[in-house]
């Protein structure tokens, strides 16, 4: 697939100039402008280059640790499938990323403590 990195670069410059004024918390799922990335790194979709991410850790108002989500479930040890509000998702465990909160565009929902604990446990188990 041919990627138009120039279109992402234009959008990234706009994101860089913005200031995130919202509030973000651990366990929240947000639409996030991940952009076009290199190789097998997870890309965003649509004209804003977004995809849903789960906030694993909030370090401060500007920096969050996230993991991308997908609805395309694969049989893969680095995919952790789950159902939330009758929608099937998978956490892509191998794609944990530190991001600027400026990339967060809108909050989708918050997952429960039990599921969040299972996801964190799986990340530690698979990555460390």
C-alpha cells in the first residue's frame, strides 16, 4: 500500500500547534491521530489519521502511554480480544506508545477496572 506521508505531515503540523485542553484518565478509550507510520506500526485511518487507543498511564497533562485498538481480531499472541458494550475489540499489545495528549481528539468511553487490569497484566506478560 502506498502511503501519502505528505498529507500526514500537513495534519501533524496542525496537531503540533494545538494545545490539548481536555482531561484524560487511565482506562479511557480515545480517538487518537496516530498518523501514517513506518513498516508494520499501526496507522490511523480517515482524513484525520485516527484510530482508537486505550490510555494505560497518564504521566501529566501532556503525555500519555497508550495502546491501539482494532476491531480486526487476529489469532496472534500479541492481540488481546475483548468485548465492551457488545463491540468486539482487540488490544494490539506489541504497539504500546508514548504520545502527546495533543493527538487525542475525542473520548469514546471508559472500560471497567477488571478488564483494564487484565489488559495491563497481558501487556506485562507478553512484553516483559
